[in-house]
C-alpha cells in the first residue's frame, strides 16, 4: 500500500477518517515461489513479487464521491482502466470496512 502525504499522516495519527485529498494505492503482483530463498531455508516457504496484476486507487473527496462514502475508486490493468463499475465493485467490497472510513489497511507501527 502506498499513500500521499495526507493519507500517511492520517494513518500515523490514528485518524478514524481520511481527509479530502488523501490518495491510497495498492500495487498487486502474483506471488512467485523463490527457488533461491527456499534452497536457503531448506523448504518451500518463501515467495516474492512476480508479474504485476493491477493497480488500485482510492481518492477521498467527500463532495464528489458522496454516494460511495467519500471515496472514488479506480483500477488499472496493463496500464488501462479496468472495465468495472466502482460503485458496484469497489465500494460494495469496502462497505464492511465502513468503521475505518472504508479502508482495510491499517498503519504498521
């Protein structure tokens, strides 16, 4: 997970909601077994980032995205916007995290 300064500051300060202008990005890859690491460990237990799968973005703008909890969503695969409806796809999936301003990820201290 990546975030701009507004998002990271909100994470660090333990905010229960993110300010307008916060941007959170998720970079996703396949998990690829690491033959080199597994040889060092003597068993299969290590994975590394493989082929990129997609980039997902959340942008906070309470007025513009009022119908989706204040967040705008986008997903890109191979540099192209995914053909998904963010209201049906992204927002509905994030609804269980409503108590954390629709964000699943917590800041690791």
